[in-house]
C-alpha cells in the first residue's frame, strides 16, 4: 500500500534539494524563510559556523502589533525589512536567498522585496 505524502513532505524534499546548492558563508550568509498558516519567519544564517546572525518574524514585539492589523503579504514585507536592518547592524549586506521550498510568490516574495528595500543584496 502506498502511503500518501502531504504537501509539507513535498516542500521539505524541495527544500533539501535547494539546500544542496544554497549554502551560507560568513561573507554571504543564507536568508532562510519559513511560513506557517498564520506567521512568517526569516533568519540570516552562516552555515559554516552554524549560527544565526539575525532573525525576525511576525511574532516579534516590534512587528506583532502592525502585522496583526495587516494582510499576511504586508506582514511578510515588514519581516523582510526588519531582518534586513538587523543583519546590517551585524555587518551583513549580501545574502543568498533560501525560499525554503516555497514558491517565490505571495508572502515569500513580499519578504524578499522587503529585505531588498531594507538594503540587503541578493
């Protein structure tokens, strides 16, 4: 009997396939995106050192109030701008974008555009 695999299993397989090529370094860390049904999370990761340089999500106190009143796409853009500012405070200007197996569309695209507006290059 074939076991039915869900949408998240397919996304995780896509993410692993992407991660074979996308690696974050100290010079150019990885901007990783995760989205749940109600929230979106982003973190800038140096994979070689195994540490997170900056992170932001719709659960951050700085964003939470504004994000709850906005659409999910607008909230994604806010998260992108905040993670970009936090990364720049730690000296990061260039990143490699890791869409996490999601389509580059909607909230993921809005987060990327917000990060670009915030000053990150990718």
